[in-house]
C-alpha cells in the first residue's frame, strides 16, 4: 500500500451500515460499493484492493466471504458485533473485524467522529490497516477481541435496545393522558448526559433506590392490568434495590 | 399582583429541585429561599408573596404546607410528580402543582428552557400565576391533572430510572473487558435522538425484534451465572417480540 495514495476500499452490502460507512468514507478513500448478490460495482481496471468490508447480515457473512478472493484484497473484515473473527479465516490470509458501535438508520445524520470503532485483526499489519481506515472516520478507536466484542454487543442490547423498549412502555402508559412520550426526552437526555461524569451506580435516582415503598406500591397498583409491565417494574426495582444493598455492604467492609 | 413588578416567590427546601429552581428563577423574580425547618430567610418587610413553592420530599409536603399561611401567599404549590394536588387544599384557598420533569443534581448544568413543566391549580387564576412563573424558565409548559401527572411519573421511572439501571448492568457486563461503559454513550444518545423523529415502536432494533434466536441464545448463555440479568434479558426480549407480533397483527386487520 502506497502511503500517499488513497486506500482502495470495497464496501459490500446495501443496508444501513454500508450506507453510513460509505458516506463517512467518501472522498477519504477510493471507494467501491458492491452489490452483495452480484458483486457488481467493481471497475475492471482494479486488480488489487486494500480492504474488503463486509457490511451484511450476520447469517450471510460466511457465504459472501467465499466470494471475496476475486477482489484480491489485502485484508477482509466484517462489521458485526456478535460474529467471531475466525469465521473469515478460510477466505483470506489476512482478516479482521471493523465494528462501529452505533445504531444506524439510513438518511439520519450521525456525527461519525463520535462513533467508537472496535478493531480486531489476524496480525499486527492487518490491525494497522484497519486502524488507518477507522481514524479516517473517528478518533475513538479501540481494540477488542471476539470475546470482548461479544460482551460489548450484549451490553449494547441492554443499554440501547432495551432502553428503547422502556420508552415504548412509557409511551403506552402515557397513551390516554394526551401527553406525548417526547415530553420525556429531555429527562432521558439528561439521564445519559449525567453518565459522562458519574457512574450509573452513583447516578441512580427514583423510588427503588430510595426504597420508597409507598410510591412503588402505588405504581404497581397502576400496572395491575398490565402484567408484563408489572413484572418488568418489579424485576428492575429489585435489581436497583439489591444493587444498593450490595454497594452499602461493600462500603461497610 | 402588579403586572409590572417582579413576582415574589418563596422557595422552601434545600434539595436539588430547590437549588435548580432558584438558579433558573434568579433575577427573574423576587426570590426568597426559606429553610424548610426554620422558615428563616423571609425578610421582615414582606407581608404578602405571590407563590410559595414547596420543594421538599414527598413525605413532608403536608407537614411543611401547614406552616405556609404565615407567608400569606397568593398560591401555594408543590413540585412533586406523585403527590396529588389535593394534599394542599386545607392550607391555602388557592393551591396547585408546579412539576418540572427533569432529573436534578446540584452543581450540574441544565438547559432550563428545555425542561417541560406540568401545571395544575385549584382554579383558573391559580393556573395563570403558575403559568406565568413557568414561562420565566421554559417554553415547554403543559397542564396535567393529578392522575395524568401520576402516570407521567410512572412513565419517567421506566424511561429514566430503569434506563440508568440498564446502563449499570451494561457496565458490569463490560467490567472484565477493560472497555469503559462510556463507550456505549454515543450509541445511547443516538438511540434517544432517533426518538425525536420516530416512535419507539418504529425505532426498535436488536436481536429480539429480528427474532434472531441464535444471538438471543448466545446472549442467554453468556448470562448463565447472572440469574437476575438473564431474567431481565428474557423479560424485555419477550416484551419486544410480543410487541412486534401485536403490531403485525394490527397491520393485518
């Protein structure tokens, strides 16, 4: 790879991740967008590329990887949180993972420089290539092996997918009040903002951490006819209470 | 109340809400900060005030309200999400609720104009006084009766207190990876940001909404030794899946 020329990057995929990575990398690399079914989009004059980036669903990563040798890539990498790097080992001597921790929706503006990238590669040189690519997008570049990345993915399901579900429940609770769920968003933003400065254990507020049984019981009563909401309320309140007891116990030792 | 003079407002309390409301209202009203135990802080020359604002814990609102006649207020109001307005009815002819939906921590910067205020009053004139006060702080002023406010408070426990608990769990899952939970915050901010444009039902992502059993099972396996996390994961995933089935069903009708 010539240090002064642009990297040649093929992005294979047509989903949200492909769309955003293409946008974030445009003008910064020589970019080829390839259709994952036909591999159309590769100009005939190109005989070698630096990176083939697989931005496809988890369950077809391996199938598409089999087709990559025809691109003659220096390194192939997938962008999935939950798939181990080793799935690529048979299809190219050098391989890795280029995992952007973000929720991507097409045609939504994102501050790309804020996105943390988690990298893994089969060897040091592979890591350096992926690192060079990620620094073109963001300054938040980390390394994570497949085991760490799997935990990261699980953590993001709790922090993000489940948070969205909680707002969905809130929205349902507010349904007949005429108050839109959007009224909760400034509070929610502040809840997240706080966590840049203090840990979630320190930031916890609400009836469960105060062990305010009067409020908890009145909430459970309101949820009488919503058994699943009631279960979620009880379970998360128990978690918060036990967490506090554990913290107190730790402080006493 | 003379339209051209500043409102005279007494804030009773020494907690986070009192601290922030005092900051938000300073220079905009004639402000008296009163100690909730001694009522010290009231200059002797003042014989009548416009608003006495009770920023104290839920369980002492009534006790402190009994002391308010000595301030000779036009209206008394509490700032609690879960306490009905009627608790104040015995202590002043005109009474109400001035509820800012926000999580307050002292010495933290807040954009006050973003905070939604939910108002309730015993009569129209009381409502107008509280409305005038809230517009000094924010443009987001709503009305909510005690029943609506109770639901709002419950909804905010789901959306905010429980979200914080989920990040706490994420933080624990990441503990031994060396990756700080802060790496999740851009993703979490984007999760919230999305909800300004699309509903939580439309915004839902993750393995549960895709019904991706492979990923769900691998996550449950990782949580094998954390029974409470496993229960929370299962319950929220079930919720998301059922929600999707319900939506699909609705679309089919």
